[in-house]
C-alpha cells in the first residue's frame, strides 16, 4: 500500500512545481511575450487542452489493453518515463521559444495523466473495498506532502539561488524542472519493485493485447450503457472535475493575470500544499461520517462559493482565504471521487473502466482551460473567465445527487458482459 501511495508522492511534483507553480510564471515572463498577458493565458490554455485531448482519446483504449494482458505496470512505467523525459528537457528551452516550451509541457502532461490511468487502476489490487476511501485519500495526501516538500525547496532555490550555488533565479527555475524529473523518477521505483502486476487469467503478449484491446474497447461502450448508474456518475464527474482541473492547471496564470505578484502565487501554492496533506486524510474521516457521496457534494458547494467569490478578489488576504478553501477540498474531492468510482467497477475490468474515468477527467481539462482562456481573451478580464466555471460545479452537483451508489455496487457485483 505504501509503495502504491509513493507514486502520488513522486508525480505530484510535476503537478505542483511544473503545472501549478513555475511553468506558468516562466511561460509568461521568459518564454512568451510578457506584454501580451491575455494571449499567453490563451496559449497556455490551448497547451493544456491539447495534452488533455490526447490523453482523453488514449485513456479508454489503454485501459482496455491493460485488462486484456497483465500490462498495467508496463504502461505505467512507459508513460512515467515519457513525463520525466519531457520535464527534464524543459532545461534546454531558450528564452522566447514558447512553442517548444508548450510542446514539452503538453508531452509532460500526457505522461503524467496517462500514467495515472494505470496507477488508479491498481487501487482495487492494493486495497479491499472497505479500504478504498482511506487508501485513495492517503495517496492524495502523500501527493500533497511530497509535491509540497519539493516545491518549498524549489521556491528557496528561486528566491535564494546563492544558497545553492546557483547563479540567478532564471537558472534556479530551469533547475527546478530537472529536480522534478529526478524526484519523479526516484520515488516511482517502489511501485515497480514492490507492487505485483495483477494477473489476468487470459494473459497474452503486449502486441496481442493491443490488438485485442481495440475489440474490448468497443464492448466497453456497451457495458457502460448497460450500467446506467456508472454513466450518470461519469457525466457528473466530467462536469465538476472540469472546474477542479482547470483551477489546478490555470490558477497560477490567473493570479498573474489579475495583477498579483509571482511571490503571492507561490505563497498561495504552499498554503494549498500544507493544508492539502492533513485535509485529504480529514476528508476521508468526514466522508465516513456523512457518506462519501455527500462529502463530494459538500466539496462541490465550497468550490462553487470559492470560484464565485474570486470574481471580486482584490486583496492578498482574500487570495489566501480562497487558497485555504481550495486546499481543504482539492485532494478530498479527487480522492473520494476515485474511491466512489472504484465501487462501481466490475472485477477484472479495472483498467478498462478507469480508462473511461480518466478519459472524462481529461476531457474536462480540454473544455475548461479553453473556455477560461477564450472568455478571458474576448472580455479582456480573467475574472470573467474564472466565473464561467461556476456552472460546471452546479451542473455536476445536481447530477451527482441522482446517483444511487448502493444500486451501482450491486450491479457491479453481479455484472456479466
């Protein structure tokens, strides 16, 4: 179990230092034109969406392949390596070369997100059903802690480069990307060494699995249509995670566009990370008291409040308060959503179903950043772009209310293709 959660510790460094932290700063101040803030917001949104679109298209197919053969760990390794390589190559991108920076960032995001398809699908193999909420929450909490530790080190590198023998802040940020790649690689080792590959009684070679995966993928659509509760939950998840993922990916860029300083943004990210670690575990306890479904609805409510009030944000105190609210619920909504979905998955179809789960999560990250970036570009106001996300939380919450998880678990237990 610990070896599994350490992968969250490992790859969350990409989500924190690269995705939420230094890449938006560097993209605006170093790689793109700092005089055209709205355009750089649009470019970053498109880069996020392009990577997410590729992942969304691949996720269900890759999940189906991993169920056909015992290949979950092989694909996890492949995409983790892709993300690590792309992240390390950011070191070589020269000033003004925003196109190459955007491409490498998108490739890194593809590796990050695709590896999570197989990481998530291993959850039913490392925990019993009654442990899903705790283990999933522990994974996200470990991610906040691990990502936060490296992020604090990276900030110290950026603010005090002389402490580390680094010539300047620009070099420090470039080195921070390399440090993420090294961190991601080192702490990924335990999951490959100590988590066994789930055996498939119909285990076949990788090439045969790819061929058979196409066939299985077609049947997945029919299976999910048959399991209407799964489809209803996935639709709800797609809507509210659209807002969550967009805030994760674009919050830093939005803060800069709204006139806050880079130091403010970095301070806020530290707040989110430090609150996120204990909050993830507390949210698991909270969900056990009021039920996981109601806990997710509470998180959606607070996301709606935070996003709405951000339109009026004009002080650092307001900025920090909103960061605290996000930190309280960000890990919890992701962790409990993952464990809720695990309850609905028939045995032996974990990769296949989690492929669709991740596909919808990434399709949400296709629509959200483009929506935010486009509204910002049209109105010239980043606050309007952020406010546009509110309807996604409301829609997702209203649909989630209708999902009967007890019935969904019964159907999954008795499921036959």
